């Protein structure tokens, strides 16, 4: 039963990771085009003063959370952490990505020690 859950999490993790690479490699805003028909418009998941960086925080939190759970079984926690922390191109995005990753990391640490 536990192996089925880990396998499901692993599949979801790889699916989310593939979506991330497609979005990063495609020029412009792929999501903006799909939702609004405009490559120049990027959707905000939450209206906020820092713009689309909140999207990075949410996406990297989900990706890191799944990745950490996936790597926990294989004891490769640090490899995943390093990968997630440095995947960005702009300073605001880098800060949001790192915040999402660290939030997921500490949340799992808290859950693990309860």
C-alpha cells in the first residue's frame, strides 16, 4: 500500500516537473496564451504587489513538496533541495522559488518530527 502511494507521488512529481520544463523552455507566457490568448499576459494566482512571483512560490512549493516526499524514500533529500533552489532566471523569481522550496522543506521537517 505504501509503495503504491510513493509510486503515485513519483508520477505526479514527474508530471509537474515536465510541465515546469515546458513552461521554462517556451518563450513568452504559455499559460497566458492558453488562458487569455495573449503571450504577453501572465496570470496571477493571487492578486499581490510582487506580481507573478507568487506563481513561482506556489508552483515551487508544490514541486518541492512532491520532490522531497519522493526523495525521502531514496534518501536523496539534499540533491533535490539543491536542484530546486537554483532553478530560476530573475531575482524576484529566484526569491519566490527559494521561499516555496524552503517552506515545503520546513513543513515536511515539522510533519516528520510530530
